[in-house]
C-alpha cells in the first residue's frame, strides 16, 4: 500500500522508516519492491533499509530480500510480557481465592520454565514457588502445557527424558488443560491451562498447585474450569493490549 501521501509526524526520517517497516508487514520485498510500496526515491529507500538493518529492525532472507528484523520480535515480546504481568496479579489472586490453592504463571525459557508471577495461599501449608524460580520442562502440568502445542520437532525434543508421554500431551491438547500428580515433586499435584498471545500461540501456563491430600489424585476434576477461566482472562488481556 502506498502511504507516501499519508499523515506526517513532522519528523521526516521517522516517517520514512515507518513507511519501509509498514511495507514489509505483508512479507519480504526487494529494494525495487520497497520503492514501489513506499513511493520513496531508490537511494532514500536503500539508505533507510540499510540503517534499519543495522539496528536489527530489518533483516535479509536467503534471497537477499528485506524482511522485518528480530529486534521487532524482541520488542513485541517485551510489550506482551508487560501486559501479561499487569493482568496476572488480579487474575492469580482470584484463582487462588476460588481454588484455595497457590496460583502461578509460568513462561518458557529454553529448556526451563520460569515462574513470572504468583499468588500464595494465605494460611495453612504453603506450596510456594517463588517468583523467579526456574523449574524443568520435563515434569509438571505447566511443562505439559508449554510443550503440548509446540511444532513437532520441538515437541519431540522436549519429550526426551520427560516424565510425560506424547499420548499424554495429545490428551492435553484435546482437553485444553493438564494435570500432574507427584510428577515434579512427590506429594504435590497441579493443574494448568494455556495462555495464548494475539497470534494464538501458547505464551504462558497458568497453574494451581498443592498437596495431593487436598487436590486429590484427580485435581483436574476439581479445578480445571477455574484454570480455563483464568487462562481466558489473561488471553483476553493480551488481545486487548494488541488492539484486537
């Protein structure tokens, strides 16, 4: 789309950079493609593209065409993280109050998962997972959630050495939630559900955990619906933040 006659911010160089970035939203483009899409002179389009590439806002594909760069994904992830954490506090507090159990929010970080937010039980035995804790991706209902919807290659890699099976993850995808009983830690049970970003990709797992004596050996029967409701609220918060 030619935006060259659109509104100006009064800062010409930024307007031109925005034109170039906007032109690549629909896919890769050659320099000639950028010139055609933006209406910029060829030397200007080239100068803008090279400068944006220097800052990793643009990159090149295997054919040498310009594409949106990795820095944009990093910034988008940071913005999503902020929105997720802002929404997490009240959602986890309500989840804790509804279930009577400690509630956590996990994000994947390589081969680990990290607790990025939590609401602890106010009394009695506390099954605490402090914010900032890193836990393995090989056991626990949150690990199942963070792995279940991955691409086949990553899923296969993640299952190596895991305490759960491909069949179990198939059940997780079908139900939309996961449970574990003594999988990560003896005597502890948990239930988790997926939080999805604007592209529908699973970006986090919301969980409750507690002793098997309270959660029983079928914790999903007790708490799956509360987890699905909490996950839906967090998913909606991310979509609102994306302008959707």
